[in-house]
């Protein structure tokens, strides 16, 4: 909590304050009151909180001030003076200061936690799960904010977006502290960075996984996309303490390393350039459906000749493991704890999540929804597939359309059988999206292509027709629990579809 007069002084010191409206006759009463929370949604406002009026594409928070006041808001944060029976603090841009305000209200929680951010196009979720697994094994209770879940150390909720709104982030961090957490690992999405949702956060360690074409409908081009990601490393670290763990096998990662080499552990599956202060080199020694063995060579004391066995597959997951190991090394975790934690790690929901059947094909669910991610997933599975490799996938509507034929080409080049289905068509025609994917697939001879727009039917079709040694990759949605159409949202989950198929067909899982 913070007194309103102290919050006003904080905003003034930051240069954000434009003016203040205080109701007549109540100046001392209002200025001395405690602000207990901060909300951007009037429906969630609680007594004694401050309501932030965010202007969105569909709604303007200024229109909901009276509703917030009636629910007990003690102050308003706005971009224009709103005269109601509570104080109104006016700033130029509410969204840009929301995180700082919420951080002040919750007593600057990121300064009291070990904060680790993971950013990049692919691998964020797996890297955060690996990092949290390591920290928990070392006795550090750790919260998690990411694409799949928000975990504040006591309550676990399904994530609505990778990086929540800034006021929600700060509340989650405060709850983590209240629930005994000493650390937080969170995914830092490019939208979250660009839209100020990380405002108020300061990090001890930032991990960069990679950068491939995605969200270009939002960012415009790769350079703008990279510039947004780079902001994390330049503007959100704890003064003088921030450390970086960066993928040297990525071209944009090399740029970051060259700029921040004295603060960086570089990780690679190739030969290290020896530019960064420290390095981690991973050598894959073995891989099958059950996992991957990695030998680590490093300049970090205690981490050389570390041998890892991770229960997931693929070069990119080996790279994700190295990113998590680098974060652990910066935080002083014993190498033995790192090794033991990763060996026992549970599978990450929707990230090469395996369903290995005793009397049937293997189903693998993965969130891959970009050409690069699909290529990595299929290339990985090809190495361990003894039969035909199937892929069931679609693509979301109202998203970067150039990816559709490219995804088709990738699928046709790397798989034997393709079943094109829906993802989240939103306001677009699902069949038109499917035909754009097929157009790319048809440019490369080889794979057989079917279109089945009912996603569960598509999954059942692939599993029914696959042989025992085949692998069926079900890509694009990962752990998501709905299919979004223009006029409806249908409950659906890939894992539940596979489980239902196994029961109906009498197929028993190994794992």
C-alpha cells in the first residue's frame, strides 16, 4: 500500500504528473488515504484501489470511472480531468505509467524478488519451465508468469496472454512475495514490451532464445521486432546488476552479445566465438523419443563436463536447456542440482508433449505455429521416427498471412502425411486459410494432403490411419483450451482429443 500523497510525489518525481483534481473540502482526507491496489478493469476494482483509465481499440477506461467509483475506487488515474467524488491524477499516457504506479502501490515487488525474464520468438515457455524447475530444486520457491499459466506460489490460473497487463503483473509479483516466493521467472513477449506491460519490473537475469519472423503484422519488419526485444536488455534490468544469457547460434543473438559481452553468458550448440564473458557449449550425445543427452563444455567454474539428460527432444530444446543452465549459473546454483533437476523435470504442456502408445502411433502436441517452429519440430521428430511422420495443423485468422503458404511448404518438405485443419480462424473463413496453407504444400511434391476442418475429427483421422511406428505431430495450439471463431468460442484441447481417442480405441500409453 501507498498513501495517495506519496504516489503523487512519486509520479511528480518521475516527470509524469500533469495535474491533480481533489474534491472540495476533502484534500487532507484524500491525500492521506492508503491505496491498496491498482486496476485497469472497472469490473475488478476493489475498495481502496486506484482505477487506471486505459484507452483501448474498443473501449475507453474514462467511460467507466463512475462504475469504478461505485465499486470503491479511492482515486482515478486518467489522461484528462474527470470530476467525481474521488481524486483524479492526470498523466499524459496512462498505459505507459501504469506499471510504475502499480509497482509503487505494491511496494516495488520486483526489487524484492530474484527476477528472470525470458524473451525470444520460440522457446520462452520451455526455458521458463526449465529455469523454475532448477530454482525450485535448489530450494528457491519460484513464481511463474507465461503463456500457459500464472503461478503466484499458491494459486495457479490459466494464462490469458503471455505477458499480462502491467497492473496484473505487479499484483502477481506482490502475491508471490506474500506466498513465500523468493524468485519469479516470466516470459517477456514483444507485445508485452511494446505495450508497456513490463513497466515497473526490474530484472536480475534476461535470457534471449532466438528471433524468427512472427508478429510482423504488428511490428512491421524484423528490425523493429528486434529493437523491441532489445529494449528488455537496455531498459528493464536492475541498475548495475543485470546479467544476460544469450543464444549465440542466432544472428540477432550475436548482435546482443557484441553489445553486452561483459555481462553475458553466451550459449551455443556449435563452436563458441569466445566474445562473451563466459560461454556454455552443448554437445548432443544421444536422442530418442524419451529424451536428449547433452554434454556441456563451459568456461564457468563447475559447469564444464556437466552431463545433462532432459526428458524432451530436439536441438532447440537442448538450446533451451543451455539458456536455463546459464540463468542458474548466474544465480549461483550448484551444477549437480541443475543436472538432477532437469533429469526429473515434468513435460512442459504443449511443448513436444508426447503420448507414446504401446499398441499404436506416437502423438506429439506442440505449440509450433510459425514456419521456423514447425520446421524445428518436424526436423526433430524426423530423427526419431521409424515410420511415417504426420502433421495436423492450421493457422490463426487475422494474423500474418505470409506464414500460411510457408507453413505448407515446411510441412510438405518434412512430413509424409499432412492434415490441414482449423486453429483459431477468428474473423476469417477457415477453408480459405486452409487453402492458402495447401497452396504452399502443393508447391513441393511428396506429401499427401487432406483438409479436415473439424480439428478433433482431423486428429482422430490421423491417429486412426497412422501405423504403430508412425508419429503424429499435432501443431499450433499446444495447451490452448478453445477454438476462436468470429461469432463463437468452442471448448477444445489437443491433449483431451488424444486422450479421448486412446480411450475409444483402447490404446494404452507407455508414459
